[in-house]
C-alpha cells in the first residue's frame, strides 16, 4: 500500500484499530438500539427515527452508546 502524508496529501491510511469481532459487536449493538432494545436500560439522548418508520430513510440516533456497551 502506498504511504500518504496527512499534511502533504490531506489524508493518510492507518492500520486497523478495531478487530473484526469488535466491529461486528458494535454493529450488532447499534442494531439493538435501533430496534429499541437498551442493554443499559437507558434511552438514547434523541431519536430522529423510530420503530415503524421507513427503514429506507436516514436513521439518526444521538448517543446510542448510552444504551448499549457493545
């Protein structure tokens, strides 16, 4: 892979910082929150998409990490 300099090129590539298992766990945890299942018992700060809304529309939920520790 070609190296790029952030300052010179405006971008760079870094090694992976999360394992596949960590990324899968985060994705699955987010889908739990999207579907209204809150592992911590705490609701997200705001939901701009609710269960029953069009699944093709943008799903925006503020601070989903409050709801699930995945």
